[in-house]
C-alpha cells in the first residue's frame, strides 16, 4: 500500500482564505438590508454595479493582462466591490461607480501584484479617487426613506457631520441619536445603520475572522478624543450640562459618518493592517486620532477614509518595529 | 478561569474517539523486533547474539553512553537475528529479532497486582533503578528519564510537574492509563519527587478529561504534596515550556533550560513506568498505545509488548481501512507520517493515527493574505510568516535575530493558515540552517 508521507502537522484548521472573505460578506448583509430600506433602489443599483465591475475588472486583468488563472472565486474582489459600494452615495451614476472599481482593483490591487501585496485598502482608494475626481457627485447624499424608488434623481441633503461642522457642537442637542442607531441618516449607503454594523462585528468576532484590537482601539480613541474636545468647548462656553453634552457629541461622532463601517470592515482588511496585536492597537489609535483631527480641523467633514489610508502607509513600518510578545522575554 | 499558558495556542477538533476505551491487553506477539536507537542519545549496545535465550525483562542491550538507555527483552524466547532493519520511516538501524516461546519472566520481577506504596530507596538508588530499567520519556520525546532527573549542578529543582495534558488530538493512551492505574501513577509521582528531592508536585490535566481529573483528585488526598491542576484544553499545552507557564506562571527564558524555573517535567506514562521499575522491579517492556482513526473498526487503547509490529497491532484493531491514506506515529500535530508499517513499535510510540484520503492531503497553497493568524497562534510569540519568508530567501542572519531557533515545531502556524501555506516546512529548513551556522561559529 502506498502511504502518503508529509511533515507535521497532519491536520488543518477549518478556516480557508475564501471562507474569511465570504464571512465578511455575510457580516455586511444586515447593513445592506438597512441601506435597501432607507435608500431603496439606488442602493441596490450602486452596490451591484460596484461588485460586478470589481469582479469583471479583476477577471479581465488576470486573464488578458497577467495571463494567469483568474482567482475571482476567492471572494476578495466581491468583498472589495461590496465595500466600495457601501462607501458611495446611493444616487451615484453607474459610470462613476465603474471608474471607482477600476481604481480600486486595477490600480490599487492588481498593479501591486494582486491579493496580499497591495499597500492600500483597494475599496478606500476607489472611494477617495472618486471624491477627488467628482467632488459634487460624491458629496450629495440622498435623504433616507424620502425617495426609495428614485435613483440619480433622489432628493438630497447634508450629512450630520457636515451640519455639525458648519453649525458647531451646539447643534448636538438637535440630533435624534436613536435615528443613528437604526440608520435613519444621510451618508454613504452602507455606513448608516450602526446596530446592523455592530451585529456583523459580533459575527466576525464569534467566527474569529478578525480580532477586537483594531475596531475597539479606533472607536475608543475617537470617543475619548471627541469627548475631551466637546468638554473643552462646553466648559469654555460655560454651558450647563457640559458633561452630558460632551457625551452626546462623542456618541454622535461614533455613530455617524463612516466610522463604524471603516473601523470594523475597512481598517481590519488583513492585507493592509498590522499583523501583531500590539501593532493593531497602535494602528487603531493612529486612525482614531487622525479621524478626529480631520473631522475637526480638516477640509472635509469626514476623515475616516483618509485616516485609514494614511495608517495603511505606516503598516509596513509598524510590522517592522512592533514585534509580538515573545515567550520568555517578559 | 482555568489555568493555561499565556501566549498563542490553538484548539483543534479533539477527535478523542477512544476516550472511553479502557486499556486492553494484547496477546504476546510471536516475534518482536527491538531497535537499538529507539531513544534520544547514543544507541544502545547489543549484548546478545543469535541463538541466545532470553526471558521477559532480560537485558539485551546496554546504554551506549550517559545520554542513552538500556533495552530489555519484552518476550521470552530465542534471539533469531541481530541485523539492520528499517524503522517506520525507512531508516535502517541495528535491530534484535526475538522469536517468542511461552511467556516466562525474570524471577526478580514482581508481577502481583498489589499496590506497593512504601518507598524504601534513597534518591540515588531510585535514579539508578530508573536507569537500569531503561525508562525514557514516554510522551514521545524518548529522552532518557534518569538523565532528566540529574540536572546540571547549578540548578536545584523545587517542584515536579507531571504532564498529563495529552493535548494532541486523537490520542488517549494517557487518559486510559490514568483511569486504569491512578494509585500507581501517584506512587510513581512520589518516587520522582523523592528522586529530585522536592516536596511539591503538580499533575496537569486538561479539562476535556473530567473523569481523570476527578479520579486523581480523589486518590491524591492520600499522597502528600501532590496537587491535580485542571487546565483549559489548548494545544500545545503539553510542550514543556507551555506547561510550566500554565502551572507555575513562569516563562523559561529564551535559550535557558526548563529546569531554570525549578521545575522538572515528566510524562504521566513515565511516572507509571517509574512505579513499575522501582516498586516492582519491572523494566520497560510494554506500554499503552492508542490506535485510532475515523474509519478504524476497533479503535482503542492497547497495552502491547514493545517490538510488536505496527501492522499486527493495526490488524488487532480491525485492520487498515480501505480508504487509509496516511498512518501517523504519535498525534496529528507533531507525529510523523510512516512509510513502513511493518516496522516495530518502540518506546516512544504513544499512538497510531490512521487518516483517510480526504484528510491525508494538504489544501492548495494560496498567497499569504497577511491575516496574522499564524502570529496570534504561535505559542512562542514568533512571526511564523516572516520566519518562513526569511528561510525561503536564505536570509539566515535575520532569521536568527527573529528567534527562529526558539520555534517548537508545534505546527500551530501551519494549522491556522487560511491560505494553507506550509509555514513550518520552511521554518524547519531555516532553523536547521541557523543551528548549523551557530554551531560552526562556536567551533571557530
Ligand atoms: S511551529 Fe514554530 S513558528 Fe510555528 S507556531 Fe509553533 S513555535 Fe511558532
Ligand atoms: S496565517 Fe498564512 S496567510 Fe495568514 S499571515 Fe500567516 S502565512 Fe500569511
């Protein structure tokens, strides 16, 4: 009898790379349901276009440019497409979405050597590329539930963060925070439903697809930093109820904009985030600080995408200098 | 919270199919083959020749140096041949073949079942007796036990740790032994304590064996100084360094001997063999072996005479299933795949695991997605993906700085990699190269 001989270990864990990708996709489904509810047909069109064009771009490049066996089955292009779609307004014309996909897959992922080699998060590069190239299209946000059956002609309004930026933190008292939890706010189509995004987070932690380090350190940093800012402002204005106000301000910072989507699903991208838990915490704190700084003092109301991309650039450095806790070296 | 080690680790599917199979004695084989190099260290020197008659327990090969072990005949009969023969991995070594006649034991061996609790020998006498009996680490390490009981002068042992974790999936030989002979193990533990002059011992058992924990706890009350420590089930808890960390909360410094923490670790099967050697005068001639696999007809924990053919034992357990594709000596995480099942079972064989076609092969290797799962799984706090890459690119200086030599070869990294990367294969190559470089540096 011919016996197979190979070195140990002889058994393997249950997770495969594509299972990791598909698990993240599953984790995003509750948030997708929320965006379909609030943004209707536009959310569907933009998301499907984005997924389809990312997959097609990857397939074409692998087949005709690189002449290798296409790996679109591994789920990573689908995930990139889904995340890119989630970061766009639901009234964005199809042709712009396709340009975003080309930037994400073609430039960010494939030009660097494909899965595992890219420095920056593809979906985020796609989004930022569109934000810079088509600023008007990218800053008009359909009003939730107002026009479920319209697409590019949907009624638009401002996001919470831009209002906050214009009107200052006094405006906090007018925000209905429970709307933020369920997703009744303007914004990129996949970022609005806080509860849905958190359900996906719980699922990913349970399946051990990601660890808590990156999301928790980002969220904690943003919360603490924003709370301090809010408190400082309130105290200098000698307002009553300063603590409550600062708390609400910090909570709004957590639940609005792309923070939850970014912290849980974008910053945790395996390829572009650090490998050790200590590195992950440093990276997360960096993203948190940059996010608040951009939101507070930068030219854009929202800073999560930029913050993550900047920290992506530091990932190789972090990997080089931040080593895991070694056994026997307290 | 149950105790466990503090860095890395995995929890593979346990597959303890034979957890409730009691130890079953197997008939004496018609012929045995005894390899002279079945332990770590120098091979033993054969002291019999063709035609000699031997009894069970007759010394047939003498330790060939300080780090080496005696070997005794596991059967009575006639030496039919002393010749080179292939072991389970196809490597040739001197082997003594004995044809069995009857089952006659050396008179000095006490075969009565009575428990003998009283320890009359001194520390030195105990160690001498263990050396004479040819006992080696029975968890699979096969390091001569008496050598481990005599640490370098500068270290003074303060505690004995008995490894009863059995953290490898599938294996249950230690579990079955604990349920069968709790008192013998505890007396063996007392003997080992006396040998190294310590007043305290811990027996670490993973909590997937609640019956063994309860039984030993109940019996341990009669033996002063012995504490049973339930541990959270996690691989590689049976690694010496991990076990010391789990129980004493002390980490062996990089490059230091485990005994520098004051602990001497022995396997639970070894403790049982020590009892038999010291109290009953019985050298190491048999052991418990788990034969298991998803499609084996009669998986179980068998007490066999050493030197029995692996093939014969597998036949006892219902024979090789049709879909058998891989046979592993030891557990599936650190055991070795066998090429020759007609080879004899040796002292270090804790189990034979038989895998079918589906489980015998590895998945397709895909690119590293930098998920960091190998890093968080590594119990030594290394970066396996990096060590693999450095080894692949022959960057041995850097690999040394990244502590490649402290890799345990536990396999947690390869096990966890979602891209099926053969991380440990690369690391082994790199580690050997680095060790070679370090040795040549020391010489010059
Ligand atoms: S085999 Fe080595 S590198 Fe891999 S997990 Fe075990 S100790 Fe770490
Ligand atoms: S587990 Fe595999 S894919 Fe993940 S970082 Fe390690 S080598 Fe790369």
